[in-house]
């Protein structure tokens, strides 16, 4: 049954979208198992059934939560099942994560970029160039001090990260521009997610950033509202935007992760054994996701030339200009007093090491 503190509004929303839900984190004998994450109902002899939802309708993100759920069921010997709440049925990304934070949803799959307005002072994740390679990300973020700090910060806001994956770097897609340097993107209207530090980066680079939600970008490109868009390289393809571009510029100034969160209320109701099952299932899901994301990125880049799309890598002079702009953002962050002093200084040291050669 539903947890007692679920709001009536959310209950009605879920009922209208998917019918009567069973066993939200409480131990029903039925589960919704759906190969495509769509929430179809199937019988199951589970002792416990948890609800799980994805904030964005991206196949790779939905497959990540399915891998996690499959691993949990297998590791628990078939004792634990999941009910997949259809993506978009709860509401916006913020509403989905907030539902998990409040304990009205057991698990949610969302990005670090979506947490700035939910977890206080977590927008450090949007700072530029503190991660510049997947190898570095694996060492200091996925398995290092950054991830440890993030987990602590998220947990203080009611979100337990059971899985974190590398969602790659932010790139720039341009409709009709022939680009070879910073001056070529000056004055262009660029779609940027509604993240203050990303907007600030494009502003400093001389562009005209426009905050638009990801599902609305394709229409904005088609209507000429913007000249280009900012997102992870693979996500341009996932959102059917890639063929709108003549060039993809690998700016790689920002790094993103996807986190699979468990509500702290749900987490604290589990036995230590089940908590370890969740963490091991998350590690297994991360391995699957990393290999799949890399394979899809490599395949996509290999075919872009045949689709008439030019891939541009900034040269050292262009990078040096970006680092000058990034310096401004870092100084503003350091002076703000918003962040844990020890942690932000560690991040800044990484940034300085990454950019020292071209300054």
C-alpha cells in the first residue's frame, strides 16, 4: 500500500496515469515489471516491491534503472521487485526528485544537473573544467573524494545515491555556423539548461544563452529561436536534435553524472543486508552503463561525417580563452561563501591542474 505520508495530489496523479499502484516500498505481493520501463503490470511473488521512476525519457537512462532493478531482484534471490512508474507521469524532473526526497517515491533516476534547486549548494557540479577526462572522472568522482562529498550532501537532503554513472561532457551543437574559434560563437543564441553556472559560461564566451528545457529544444531549433544548443554529445541524438546541426563543437567545459537515488525514508527502513544489495546492484549497473554509453558515443561520432555533420575540437588557443572565462566563474564561486571551504578548494586544485598547461 502507499506510505501514509504520501500527498493526496501525488496519489491521484499516479492513479490517473497508471491505475492503482501497489506496494510502494512497503512489501506488496505484486510488481510492475516492464522491459521498456513503461509501467506494465505483472504478477510477482516478491516480499517487497519498490517504486522507481526516471526523470527524462531517454532510453539509456531508463535502461540504467532497469539494469539496477534486475540486479537487485537477482541478488535478493527474487525477494525484491520493482514497479516502474512511467517517465513523465509524476511531473517535471524537479517534481520527480522531490517526490523521492519526500519519501513518496522509493527510487528516482536523475542527473546532477537537475539537483541545483533541490539540494542546497550542490551546483558546484556545474563548475567548469574540474573534470577533463573519463579516466579522471572515474578516479576522483566515481570512486574518489568528489563522489564521497556528493553522497554526503545528497543524503543530508533525503537522497541516498545507490548508483552514479559518468554522463559525459557538455558540447555545443550549431545549426549553420562554420566555427574555428571563440569569435565564431559570439553573439549566437545558444540553448543552455536552466543552470546559472552554465548560463554564465556562455555569457562570458560572448554568446547569448537562452534557458530552455531539453524536450523543447528541437522546436526552438526548427523555429529559429536559437542558433544552437548545449548538451552532452549523445543526448543530442537521444532527443532527435542531432540532424538539426551542421557542427558539433566538443567544448567539454562541464561534466555530468546520472544518479539513481533511493529515498532516505525507504533506505532507513531496509536491513543492512538489503542496503548492501542495493549498492552492489548499483555498481553492476554502472559497469553496464559505462560500456554501453562509450559504445554508443563511438558509433555515433563515426557516422556523423556521413550525415554531413562536422565535429570540431577546440585548439589550444581556443581552450586558453575558455579557461580565462572559467577563471571568472571560479573566482565568483570561491568568493561566494556558498560551498564547503575544504571541498571547493580541492575542486579548484583539480581545475588548476587541468588548465595549467594552457594558461
